[in-house]
C-alpha cells in the first residue's frame, strides 16, 4: 500500500505518527519499503514473510474481539 492509502485506512492517525510507526516496523523487518524512481517518487509498503506469519493470529484476535463486542452490546 502507499502512504496515503495507509493513512486513509487508519482513522485518526496523524502523518507524523504513521511515519514513525512505519519506520519502526521497517527497522524491525515487519514491513518492506520500496521506493520507485519516478517523478513524483512513489513509495509502497508491504508486509514481510515474518508479518504474514501473524495473519492467522490476528484473524483469531479479530474474531475474539467481535464475539466479545457483541456480547457486551447485549448486556
């Protein structure tokens, strides 16, 4: 995804905070940053294989959160 797409998909995040988090994630090898030699420059971010291993865990956490949110709405 490109920076603008990421910013739109994360409600309420500032450009500065997104930049800082992306830098940390890149330093920790969680994402890969690719800069294309174009005018204007195009930068894309993608998950690394390490991060993709987390996908099933994240999906389970999401399912757990949705289940318990529904339970809390009915109490």
